[in-house]
């Protein structure tokens, strides 16, 4: 089968035995890495955009969730916004299977950087159909996690759900009217394109457009052209600074930058394991400190910012 057929099989829940076994092994490893929760009782998470290096965050999340650390909100750029939303909607195991299946496809069908980028774009448009299928609607109801926690953004426009990712867009026409139900607000005043944050998804189709606007090569959202959010601000903090923010920077973790566009099954597993190990060490290293005290991992892949540190200017 060609790569697109293999991806459709994975979206339908039919993954190779090697992928299922790898996902099982990662979950077993995460279960054995339970640590004391030394993070604040109330905190936000920001994930820097890093392409498929976001698998590092999947490992971090696995350890934090088992420690009982539950972020209030997620923000991010590009894949740093997409991956938290995917986790909230699909759950850990399903997400692991899909990302590892993508790695297995790469093993069987390697390609150059441009071809891999185009392939990822096609794959994630197909994934968006699964994420925002009608049966997913409860996740976007007023009480659903994806609706409550996700802040997703586009440059020119920005959106909210489980993560925030600003995407850059050209100066498109300003929409004639504002949708009050979307509760948009500019995140920064500046000439030219500006970020706008959506705090609600009126429809599943709208949620899908917002999700893809933060990571695709080029699309449109409410009259604006938008592209990958990492182009503008790869690590957008919550400017309201309501609580401490745990910043996850996969590119600081030691993962190869080439992984941003492509990776094999073994490399995907290793990225998740690295996130797990770093998160476990980070929690252990905070033992004995005040839970709100700022700290940073040795690699810089994880950093807890004090509440005041995120205040603008």
C-alpha cells in the first residue's frame, strides 16, 4: 500500500502489530514511572512548536498525568498546539498508535524533506476529519475538556480549545461581522497580521478549520490566509499570567532537528521515552521546594515559570 492508504488504515484503527506492541510498551513504561506531583496545584502548560518533535511532549504528559498533575489550560504553536488537542480528544493510547504508525510509514516509505512536509500536511488534514467527526461533538460541548482547555491560535486569527497556536496569515479582508459566540480577543496589538484568540467552537467544522489553521502550509480562516504558527511565535505564553506556566520545549531536549519533518518507528519511541525520563527527573528534582517555585530541567526542555514571569512587558 502507498503511504496515504497506510495512513487511512491507521486512522481506522488498523495499525501494524509492531506499532501496537510499541504503544503497549510505552504505556507500561509510563506506568512504572509514577512520581510524586511536585508541580503547583494549579498551572498551565505551553508547548513550543517543533514539528514531530512534539512526541517529546507526549512522553512528558504521560508522566505528569500519572503523577496527578492536571494543567488548567494548554497553549502552543504549530504542533505544540495540535498535539495537546489531539491528546484530549483521542486519549493517550490512540494518539501513540497514530504517531507511531506515522513513523512506521516513514520506515517503509522514506522521502526527502519537501515530500515529507507535503505528506504530513495530507495526513493531518485526514486526521482532522477523525478528530472532528460527529461522534466527537461531546468533547466540544460546554463541559468538554477540548472546549474548556484548548487555546488554538492563528496569525491573523487565533483559536481556543486545548492548546494555543498562533499562525501567521497575510493581510486578508477583515470579516464584516464578529461572531460573539467565538469570544475572540486580540492577544497583541501590532501593525499587520495580529493574533486573535477564540475561546469557543460554535461548530465542529469551525473547530477543524481552526485546528488546521495553526499547522498547515496554507489555508484560510474567516477571510484571512494563515500558515504554520511556528512562523510567528514558536512559544506563546499565556499573557494573562493567571497561574504558573510549565513550558515544554522539545527542541531543547536533545532530539535531532531532522525529526521535525520525519522519523521512524524506533525514533518516535525514543522521543516519547526521552520526554518520560525528563519529566520524571524534573518532578524528582523539585522535591522539597515550594510547589510554585520556578525551576528548569538540565536540558532546558522543561521549565516552570513563576506566575509573574509571564506578565506582559
